[in-house]
């Protein structure tokens, strides 16, 4: 992992703590600025969306949630192998790869910073039972840094950002509310 040489490590950690960011922030900002802004400001209709309910059921029946990170930096990954230093995030399908990878990588980076050890990230696709390793390299670290900058800007923004329709809109829990521009 390149984290030991990452010049933004301390600033990233401080920004995450100051803004109370967690993995879903990094997933949402990668998908859509409007979705990220709404999530950041407590607007979340996920619990009333059929697709989210299906995903929650898959999570519940596939693996028990790992509670070993409760109270640790606000992290909530689906599973952690503390012995092998691997963090796992479960996803129902293989879509939104970059967004899923950024969420999973965020957990590994924060655990690496907190423990001083090198953590690995793996996205587990429940529908296919496949595992996708998420490389924590310079490119991923830059993506996380850029996402944290966008999140900081969204935190200060009082107006809902503009959004263009993208293919993901059809499955978004905010679709009926959003009304993309």
C-alpha cells in the first residue's frame, strides 16, 4: 500500500473527522453530487425503496454484520478479518464499481491510519458470490482525496446541486424526489 508515503494522510484523516464522513459518503459522491449532498444533509429515502429493501435482505441472510468496529471512527464495513487485516464490504450486484471500491477502500485506509498497519479492501458481490480486491494504490488514494474535497464543498453548499440524468437514476432511492435537471 502506498499509504505510508501519502502526503495527504493527516489532512484526509482530519477532514474525515471534522466532517464526520464515513464510507457511504464516498460511495454517494462517486455516484452523484446531488445524491451525496442529500445524504450529507440527512435526506435519505433508502428505507422506503424496494431495491434497498431487497439488498438489506440479502445482507441479512448472507452474512451476519460485523460489530467489531462499533465506535471506531464511525466505520461500518460489513465484515473485518482482524487477523489478516482485510475489510469486506458486501454489495448485492456488481454495478457501480468505482463507487463500491471507494467505499471499501475508505474503510481500509481509515483502518490503516488508525492502526499503523496495512489493510486490504475486498468488495464481496453477493449475487455472484465473487470477491473483488480493491487496490489501495496512488490512483485510489487520489480518488479518495478528491472525493473528500468534493464532500467538504458539499457540506458548505446550501443549495441542492444540479444533477444530470444518468443510467443509475432508474434504481436510485431518490429517483422520485430528485427530478434531475
